[in-house]
C-alpha cells in the first residue's frame, strides 16, 4: 500500500514510553514492590539474624511450599477459574502417596507418578464439572474442599485402623534413589565445602549452619520458571490468557477453551500433589490437617502477585514474589518483638492493598475511563 | 456529494466472477421463516452492502454465509463450485472471515496476542517450541500500518485502543489470515463520527487488496459512503440489488423501511426487483 507508507514514518502519537510507565504495566510490579517494602520493614524491626543465610532459608522454606501452590493457583486464575480445593488436595494426595509407600510398599518411581496421575484425575474431575455444568468454579471447588478433606480423614482411618495420622513414610522410602529429588537439601556438597573455607556461617563444630538448599526451594524456582515460560512464550500461554480474558472471544478465535481450563485444573492439582509429596517425605508422616487453609493463602499470594479475580491477567513471577512476601511475614514476625498472631492481620491487610492496587493497574492497562 | 466519494477511490470491478454466490437461500427455525429466498453475491474487490432494518434477517443471512447456520433451502457457490459449509471453521478455511460485533478481542491482552489468538506461529521444536514473538510483533505492526494505524507498540493492550481501532485490528487480522471474503457485521453501529470514517477508510483499503467485503449496516449514509452495490433485505427477502449511483439515500431508506414506495422505486432499480 504505497499511499499509507509515509504515515508510518511520521506519527505524532508515536512516543517512546518511559521506563516507569512500562514497568507499571507488568502484573508482578506490585509483588516486587511488596517484597521491597516488607524487607525494609523487617530490616528495621527484626533481629539481624533474619537476613543471614540461615534466616533466608528459614523463611524461604514455607514460602516455597506455599509458592508452588500459588503458582498453580495463579495460572488457573489467569485462565479465569478458581480452585478452593487445593489445600484439601494436599491432604488427599498426601494420603494417597503415604498409603502407596507405606501400606502398599511401592517404590518412589511408582508411587510418585501414581500420585501425580491420581491428583490430575481429581483435578480434571473438578474441571469437568465446572465446564459441563457452567457453574462458577468457586462453588464446585468449595464442595471439593470439603469432599477431599473428608475423604482424607476417612481414608486415613481406613489405612491406619482409626488414627488420623499415617506414619512410617521415612522408613518406607529409606534408601530409595528418587528420594533426594523430593526431600532433604540440595547442593549439600558445595555448602560443606563453603563451610570448610569459612565462607558461610558454621556451627562451633565446623559444619555449615545451612546444610544445603531445601529441595522445595529448588522445585519452587523450577515451577516458577516453567510457568513463566509457558505463560509468556508458548501458544498455550496465550490460550490461558485468552480463556480467562473472554472465553467467548477466545472460542470464536479457535482457542480450545474447555481443554485449556480442564488442563489448568489438572496442573493446579499436580502442584498440590508436589507439595504433598515433598512435605510428607519431609515429615515422614501425613495427617488429615495437611494443607489446611492453604487454598486461601495460595490465592492471596496469587492476588498479591497481580492476578485479577476476573481472570485474564496476572503472572507466575508475581505469585512467586507473593509467596515470598508470605514467607517473610510469617517467619519474620518471630524475629521481631511483635506478637506472632499479627501475621493474620498483616496478611489480610496485604491482600486488601494488593486488590486495590491491581484494580488501579488494570484500569491503566485497559484504558478504562 | 462529498460523503459519497470520500471513501471510494477506485472503480468497482464490473465483469468479474463472484467469489461467493448465494441463490434463493431459505432458512427456517421451526415454524419461523427467517429467510425466504435471499440471493446475494460478492465479487473480489467490491464492497457489497447488505442493508435492512432490525429483524430483517441480516444476522441470520450472514451466519448462513459464514457457516454458523445451514440453509434450509438454496445453494451456495464458492469460487464457482457448490459448497456446503459444515461449520464456521470450514468457511474460515475456505476464506470467508466474519468480524462480528463483539470483535472476538480481549481488552487485557496485547494487540499482538489478540492478533494471533488461536493461530500462534511457533519456532523451535519439542520442549523448546515457543511463540515466534518477533515475527508476530512485526506482522502485527505491519498489518496495522497497512490499515493506517500506527501502534505505539505491539504489546499495547487492546483495551487502550478506540472502538474504531479495535475494529481495524479485527479486520487486519482477518485479512492477514487470508480472507477472500470479509463479512463485517454492523462495524460502525457503535462508533463516533471520526472512528466511523476510519473504519470506512479501512474497508476501502481492504477492498483495494482484492478482498470482497460484505458490509452489513442499517445506516444508509455509511453504506453509500463506501459501497459498490447495495442489497436491501426486508422481512427475510431481498428487495433488490442496486449499483452505486443508481439509487439515492432516500430511496434506500424507503426500501429498508418496508418497501412502501416499491412502485416508485421499480424504475430506478432497473428492473432488478
């Protein structure tokens, strides 16, 4: 089109955007700002031990366990659905995994994939009911919150003959070659070496205060990177945003919205299963209260990370930082003189601020007036 | 009349075979006759306006054309061959693209992501298969420039565009993916004056690329500004097709209103009724 090319070069509206306004458009900005604020807060109020290596590992461990769930929840929220059953799913998958290893004595190479498949099936059931009935996922998964929690209790009693705790996982997996990938610490060799050279804090006997990086932190980073890759760089990611943004428009454009949403429910359930496997192996047992109220904390972390409740917007990196904020607050308060029960007040306050902030951001992005 | 010539820069193709020809299309929903014998054709590089008041059957007709509905009776010829579209996908693959009023756009997503939604090009293989962002961004910027819109950036969200610009994105997307026929469902109905003129200019650009445009409207002025031929639909029937210059706005208006002035119009329509 020769008659339009000249316009292309000169357009008075073509203005280079400032770095600030470009950053404002990133969904994870709020969460990163939150991390900075919370860090400053604890630098002032908390014992300096909080920001030593062992202190960081201390708060990153619960952050990682929650974060794996939060990233799953964030992807599902971007896809326009909720899953309130992930906390109960942790208990249910934990029961399945513990029963597989202890009661049936299966090796991890069988028990772990079986747990994931089982979780994915439950997740797909959730998704299938939501898609087929057209009911809000809020209600359907609320039902599963109770169903799965109840089944975990009943199942535990059946497996143990009346107890609500199933022990003996540690003995059952002793020596299994897969165990180091899901429990304990990674890079313990390098840490011991660092300790020998006196580059990290050591106990009096010369061993490192931090024996290694807890495995859940490694998984947390892997899951965050993987989710970010999928969301930002693959067609599937585009479909997730589209399915959450406007399912009708997405369907009309050829996006398999139903398949996308059911897959997301499965991914979320698998995140819960991963947390279940890691924590059950770590504790050596499972009980019916495992993952209690984690669904709310995960959704809070996802919202702090910039996810909109209406779907179609958010990021996995945001949920990553949202979970870190969570970990810093829950552990950080123990380093301060504050009563630890302030934690819940803090969490609620963060959520409220995050939602208000996200709303303002969305208006900017969509140009709503 | 200035408006008449504003968006019409080229002569309409005269003796070209139509891309799509629909003959005596009837569509019944139960005992309701939505279409009672509609004939319509579109040639490459023309803008054929389909006019009609609310309830005239415009929507049913374009849905039949775009494969959403199957006609109860009648024949559809596509590039000379009789076709039977089973689904909107079939029609889309043949080259009939429809831009519905909701535009199938997601405001929170970037222009590029909307542009390629559901049809993302990829590079790499196996686990490293990823969206070809560079190609996508370049193609989006280029397509939009051809339509006379310079985006600030390809990652600008659709929500920040005006209604007319969104319409243009939807049109550009259809053209980019190889539409031979572009059906626009009331593209100007919700737009202001300036935005309307942008969309009409876009229609003219698309037509010049050899795409046949079906422009559905109930606004006679918008239709006359850009159309080559005009077909009026009333109560499920075509009242006739007029060439550009053969008909006045008043006459079109009367036809749309119910054909009360039929007798008077018969002459001016050249016996096509």
